[in-house]
């Protein structure tokens, strides 16, 4: 279906969605690397980096402010909300990680992960064209559509962000494996589990361990990405309904009902999406605790 201006042809629905799925990118590669045709990872999604860093700072600031303003008396609403959230995370950590010393680091880490991912997910609640339009008005479109810049504002709808988070969790798990079991103990576990400590099973055990680590890391990041990417697409489709209403307003041809449907669908999906973004942040946090807890257990 195409959306059109009155008397002129407007952008097609597919073009609108494809445009909104493009990242604001910058290539930081060296010319020598390009000429040598070496695989490089120099193309950065600047929008994901910018918004994830900003939201991380905002989340840490609010947690720091709550800790600084904490009083032993009757807490205010903000302090009470943070305390309830902290107690929830602490109770979940106690059920998974039985080492009290480890929980002093892992529980605050899980709390930070939950708040950070929730804030990144919550960017999906903003109107689809709001921040891209503001970015264009302030900085220009950088050679693209002069009326609309490439900009995606939901960092967790970017696979590089979610896999970066899951790889970071993997790194924490590796650190605790070495810390709790020692280099020798962990190395022995890699070849002795899950099928038993027999020399002829060492290669199979090691292969299974590598597959497990890889599968956990990829699924950890893909689960969050898939849910947020799907939610982002739904918001784009709802925005298209409003676009058709704005460009082809004609009550006799159903344009009015598209406008009404846009408002109703947007409100219903936004309310439902509040649950989605919270649940996805909680699931990512719980999997982080579970994986770190598994690093404390010996096979």
C-alpha cells in the first residue's frame, strides 16, 4: 500500500519502514585496511552508542541520587521505589548466588543492568519521528533525506548492542569461573564435564562446553533484540496509519477511521509495551544472575 500526498505521490509504506531501520553510522576505518581488504569492524552505529551511553549515565545518576538521599526515616516515593527494586534484585541474587561476597558486586551489577536495559527499551515509547526530526533540525541529515535523518533511538533493537551486553555478561562469568575455581580447576572442568572425567571424553566435553557458552551468549542477546525489534516494527506500522490519515484525509474514503485506529492502536500497544519492556529487562537481568551463579557451581 502506498501513502500519498494530495495531488502528489508520497513515500511508500515499505520505504518509510526501511528508512527508519537505517542507523546513523560513521566509518572509522583506515584507508590501508580497506585497500588490504582486511576484515575490520570500523563501521559504528553512532545512534546506538550515543543513546546507550546517555541512558546509562542517566540510570546511574538516579541510582546514585537515591543512595545519596537515602534516609533512615520514612522514605519518599522515589527512595521507596528504588529500595523496592533493590530488595527485589537482592532477593533474586540470594536465590541464585550463594556466595555472599560475590553478591556484593553481582547484585548491584544486576540492578544496574535492569535499570539500563529498561531505559533503553523505554525509548520505544517515544513517537517514531520525534527524535529523527529533531536531529535533522539541529544537525542536518548528513547527506541523506534532507527532511529526515537516519536515526534509530532504541539501542536494544540493535543486535550489536544486545550482543555486546551478552558478551559482557560472558566475560563476567569467565572471571568468576577463574576466581571461584582457579585456572586449573576451571580448565579441568572444561574437559571433564558434562560426560565425565575420562581422557577419551575430553575433546567431546570441551566441544560441548564451548557450544554451551556460545549458545548462552547468543541466545541471551538475541532474545532481547528480537522482542524489541518486533515492538519497534509494530510502532512503525501504527505510525503509518497516522501518516495515511494525515496525507489522505478523506472521511468518505475511510481516512478518518485510519486516524482513529492510529490513536487507539497506539494507545493499546503502548500500554501493553510497558509490560514488554519491563519483562525483557527483568529476563535479561535474571539470566545474568543465573549465568553468573552457574560460574560459582562446580560440575
